[in-house]
């Protein structure tokens, strides 16, 4: 292959992980906020080539083939609407997101685990309504005791979150990197400052 057609992405494998594309549903909302719906640039280019998405914004960088030069998409919109899931999966990540990544006993953030409000040793089940995020200190303090026996109280009663509720919570935890071209699409429905 002639060197003129090669790009820094081909010569630099780390470059392949650069330039992710924000993926929007047909209604121009991200498929998910947390984790943010991103595709590697290769997937975005492939989807555009197959006419499955419209490119809304592009990076300055481009990729080349012997016959084509394509600017790398930074924001793509699906041509067909993908119906969001209504049911929220009961996962550790979703539990922490529901509890906004803080201990539901003391409010600490950081090294979290999860705790059964009614301990399993006392017949408690692993469910949205009985499991909360807890820091190690509070979890050890509570052990297999009831809330009253441990002297702890919940900041919020645990409950099953709605899908939209988790999406809205996720918007408050943006990823470490947000490209300028993404901002308008991430917060287009946020209230404007006056």
C-alpha cells in the first residue's frame, strides 16, 4: 500500500481507540447516557457506508482508502428508531447508579459494595427492594443484623427504578471525555440558563 494512503490511525494502533462516535436514536437522544452510547470510529464509518445512520457531526481527522477519503464521524443518528427497554436489569452497576454511587447509610462515595437491608440469613432476598449500595464500613457494621439492631438508617428506601429514571440519573455522571460536538446532543432537553 502506498504511504500516501496510510493514515496515522493505521500506523498507530492506539489511534484506533480514538475518535469514538456518539450514537443517537432516531429521536436524536443518546441510546444510553451511562454508559454513554459510543461506537468505535470504524463501526460508525461502516454504519454510514451501509446507510444505517446519518452523520450529524465529524472530527477533523479522516481515514483514507485508495479511492475514498472519509472524515471520521463524531455524532451519528440511527435511521430507524430503537425502542428503549422498559425493564431495568438488576445488576451491580444499575444498583450503584440508582443509589447515585453513594452509601445509602452514611452517604460516603468511593469504595462501595452492596448490602441486603433484610439480611439473607434472616430471609431477605436479592432484589431491587432489599439491596442497597453500602460502603465497607457500614456493611461491616450492619452485618447480618436488622437496621434497628445495627443503629443504621436508610437515606432512601430501596425500590425498582424506572428505565427513564436511570437514564436521567446517568446524565449527571458524564464520562471523563466529552467531545465538543456531543454536548448539544447530550443536554438538548436540559433547561436553559436565563
